[in-house]
C-alpha cells in the first residue's frame, strides 16, 4: 500500500517513482563519492564539466512502470487544458509545480553541499565518511512541521534512513551528544547559506597529488 501511495504521489508531481527510488538508493549508498555518486557530486576542476562549470551527473534508468505514471499525469493535464484552458492549467498546476521543484532543488542542495565539505575518491572513500558529510540547517517550526524536519535532521537520515521522522529529533540529539565533532549543523540563516553555496560551490580540486580528498575551488570573481 505504501508503494502504491508513493507511486501515485510522485506521478502527480511528474516524477517517475521507481527511477527516483533507484537514484535515491544510490545517493545513500555512495554519498560524497566522486566516482560512485550520482547526485550532489561537484565536477573536478580539470574535467571538461568542471571547465564549463556544468551541473551534477545524472542517470535516469529504464523504469517504464514509473514513467507510465508520468505519462498518465501528462495526459490528464492535457485533457484538463482542453476542458478548461491551457492558461488555467498553467496557473493552477504549472506555477505551483515550478515553486515545489525550485524549493526542492534548493532544499536538497543545502543538505549536501557546503564550502568546507570534502568530496572523496576511491580508495579513501568510506560509507561513514560520506554519510557524515551532510548538513543540518535551521528551517524554523513551520517548515520543519511541513517537511517532517528532514532538512534539520538530515544527518541522522543518512546514518540510518529507516528512522521514522517522529524519532528523528531524538536521534539527532543523541548523535550530537555522542559525536559532537562529527555531526554537521550550520546555524546560518537559510537564505544566507543558500547564497554562499550558490556563489562559492562550483568545482572541486584535488587536495594534494595522490590524495583522495577534493575540496571546493570557488568561482573566479
């Protein structure tokens, strides 16, 4: 039943659920891995992608059943445009869809990118190193309520994604108590943190020859 609801809700947002499920599982398994990661992986400065400062790597994968839900949703939107008007569909569905996706990009960007987060290459990378290079931010009571606190308890979500959101705050407190120097929490207001990440996080460069650690190289002024 949960799988059905997940499929339906993702399809309503034009997201192929099983493709997302696959990429999200890879994200958790390879967090901050320069070779194995597929999301939130910054390009190396010497790569062609780094030279043009392009976006992150992605792979959609062939999941036709998940894509079927998106196709049905597009069909429903097309029928609604015929029944009412394209302008009404764009206003009622299109504009909120753009806001949701823009917010989601910024939200997840802040959870996984920061100026002092290293990106690790094989064989230096370990799952624990990757999972702990995640950032909690203060979003305030309203947004934490609406998002079940995922932006403010994201470190413990990567340590154990099976923790239900109702226990995430307690898990975060225990993690910070047990590992105070390892659990990242940035108290910077979200709008300032987003500006810092947007203006400074571009490409990564190897720390030293032979090192498996790569750090951010800010954009040239």
